[in-house]
């Protein structure tokens, strides 16, 4: 399975929790848009993540999963009632 990881790091700037969540959401949107601009061929994309650092700090951000693993993970999420297949 191919994997590419991109990071955006801010150092030396004090940000409130609300600012961090806002920035994370904007970065998520920009990343998804960049996939489109790059002409990525996604077959069955599943976006997983959030910008709420109080919920699960280790999940802070967005993961875009595609292919068979996305289908398998999406079905598990759907079984819990959080995901609907298109």
C-alpha cells in the first residue's frame, strides 16, 4: 500500500485551542483540494480524522484512505452507525 504523508508545523506561536481547530480544518480542506488539483485517481476514498484535540489528540488531523482498506474500514465504521456508503 502506498503512503504519502504531509505535515504543517507551527513553532514559536501561541495558539488557542479554537485557533488550532480552525487551522486544522483549513489544512484538511486544502489537502483534499490539492489531491483534486494533482489529478489523483481515488477509487473509494474514506476521510478519517477531526480537529478536536480534546477528543483524541493522537487522531488530530485528517487521514485519507483509499482502496480495499478504505472499504473494509468504512464498513466497520458503518456497522457502528457513523459512515454511509455512497
